[in-house]
C-alpha cells in the first residue's frame, strides 16, 4: 500500500491533478486499495494509453521511468515519453523536459533546450515556467539565449506535432 501511495503522490505532484482519475483508469481511492501486484496492471494500461497518444499517460510514464517507480529507472524511456507529450503541447511535460535539460542529471545539460521547453509552457500561461525560463536565462551566454529564442520562434511557426 505504501508503494502505491508513493507512486500516486509522485504522479499527482508532477501533474497537479489526480492522475488515475484523469486517465480514467482507476480512482485514486480504488488504486490505493489495490494490492501492489495490481500496480503492474495499471502501468500496463498507462503504457497502452500512452502508445495510443494519450499525453497524460505519456507524462506519467516519463515520470515513472525518471523515478524508477513501478518500472526500472530508464533515462531513454523517460526522455521518450516526456518528449512525446511535450511536442504535443502538454505544459507539464514541457516543464519536466525543461527541468531535465537544465539539471543535466538524466541527459547532458542543455540550457538552450531547457529554455525552449520552459518558454513553450510559459506561452500557455504557466507562471512556474516563466520563472524557470528566466532563471535558466541567467545561466546562458548571449549566443545561447539568441539560439533558444530562435528555436522558440521556429517552433511557433511550425510546431512538429499537435494533439
């Protein structure tokens, strides 16, 4: 039960919503009452939804792979799922991806990419993304900042994916 609660708490913190309710898989209460073995079924359902293009499921999988909760920790899978949701405009995924690039823990540090993802979320009205973007800009050279702003302009002119 503690493992399930930890899993749910982490997901809810990232997305700021009741994750399993949003996915329509299980209510939070119902999942918390499940034996730990059933968490694998929920993860399998989430994977199925993510493969079908559900951006919330994609963010959830990115988080699970980042933390190694319910699945083995895997940086490649984490980046794959965050990127899939972020390119489709999911602001939480964009913020998480920006943080991954800024911190450089799971991928090489890249302030230009961090700025891009934070700015895309900021354009959707997320104040935390504005703050993260501005903080990132303080660590960037003028050339990096110019490059990042050009990436944002290019993105806005022709986004690679849409929901």
